[in-house]
C-alpha cells in the first residue's frame, strides 16, 4: 500500500513539474523583445588657427570672413537595441540610432535604423547602416577628441569650397560608409576569416519606388569584403580587402580598400589605403577619368597606438587627393597629422585630447582656395 502511495505521489509530482516546465517555456516564448537603451555624449572645447591668407581672401571690408579661434562642440547619440530568438533558433534584432545634438535640431534625427536576422548562415541586415565594406574594414588605430577621417576636423580647420569634388570635405579612408537603405550579409567567422556583401537599390532616402534607365538619376551601390583576424605567435594580426562599386551614370566609380593592423603588447601599428576610379563617361562617350569632373581619388592612412593602463596615445597621418584639371599640374588634396590621447577617468567616462594639423591644398595657388592650420581640442566623452 505504501509503495502504491509513494508511486502515485511521485507520478503526481513529476506531472506537476512537467506542466510547470511547459508553462514556463510557453511563458518564456510568449515574451516580446525587450529594448535596451545605450549611447554616448562628447563635449569638447578647442582652439583653431586657420590661415590668415585664406580668411582675408574670402571677403573684403565688412564682408570679410573670419573664423572664431575658440569653439565648443558636442556630439551625442542614443541607441535603442533589442534581440530575441525565434522558435526556429534564429536571432532577430533591431537597432535605432537617434542623433540627439541641439545643432541637428533642423535635420532628421534618426541616424540609422535596421533589423538583423542571424543564424548559422551569418547575419543579414535590412535597413540603414554602413555597408559590409566599411563594417569589415581594417584601419590604423587612433585616439583623441578629433577623428582623422571624414568631416570631424573640418569643424576646426575649414575646407575651401574649391578643393575637391562634392563630398571631398568628408574625405576618409573607407569605402561604403553611407547609411543608405540596403541588404547586407556578414558571415560567421571561420578560421579567422569573415566575409560580407551589400546591395543598395537606391541612394534616395525614400520608400517610393525609384525610377531607373533613361534620364533617371538612381544611384546603386554594390560591395564585397573579406577580413582576417588571428594570432601569430604573441601578436594579433588583422587584414582586410574590400571592393565597392557605384552605378550612377557619369558618376559611376569603382573603389577598393586595403588595410593591415598588428598588435604587439602595448603597441598597435596599422596602415590602410583607398583607391577610387571613375568609370563614367560624358555624353559623347569620353571617359570622365582624368578630367575636371573625375572622382578619382587615392588615400593613405598610417597610425600607431600605445596603451598603458588607463592611458592611450596615438599618432596618425592621413592624405588623399583628386586631380581636378588635366590642364593644371598637381591635384587638390588634404594632409592631416593628428596626435591624440585619452584617459579613462571612470567606467564609461574618458578625457580626450587632440593636436591636429590640417593642410587643404588646391591645384592653383589662389589664397582663397588654400587653407592650413592647427587645432588643439580637449573634452570629455561619456558612454552609457
């Protein structure tokens, strides 16, 4: 009798546990995706000295242009991210990046938004984010309050309007850095290698169906990328090669990016190069390459970084140029030297400092088309 009671009690307990486990699993599956909030805020104060000849030449009398020597600048973003697993084992995530600076008050506030689907095949992204060529790029290390790439330094040392083609003010070493709506695939890492590819149907930031062919101005992007990262003895080696193509009629270009980085102890040394070649043709069939309308560009970046405890120091050199007129010797170019530092003051709080020298050069010698100067910038960044 006792054995029957024990057996019955055991069966009831097992059933209760099983039902409880099933209910727990069902409740777990029924939970919606949870969204987390993170972001950063950077505030800096700096002194910048632009060339006197450049400022004097850009106006006269009361219309003469003069730029402040001291300025305060901020850069902040808020990120909303979340992920969940489906019954089939896929990981689905979302990311929304909000530009939160007051100086962007008149502009669109959403910097990027995307959905990702991950599994054994890698991760597929749908939405607005950088291309695989930029996501997998290997570039020299850097540090400090002012970046070596893009338009960050233009906020201090002003680019003359006649230097380079449209967009040259954002000159950098990467290809495929735009946040246009795209489909992007990045593989899972295998033996240190990661592969990626992207396709942008149109650079128009609209949900309207874009026109193509004839007189349409739709621009499409394609890119592929390969990255390797692994140990070689006590050192960590990273290398990447990326190809990027723009189908945009007369503005069509092909470009590639190569990068190498080696970390040995407290030091990391790296170098990268970018080469852009115009593939478009004028109405008469003449190649755009080598003409005043050419988007041909070559960029080189090298850098070294040292980390010791809470302190980071980095030295970078970057240069890029465009040949604007075959009738004039030389090219439009920019050259930058940057010495940057950061110091960890606490969890997520860093002091940043940069000394940067920038030289914007036109093919000609007109002072209004040439500018150079030095900026000294310091501030604090907070990550949350």
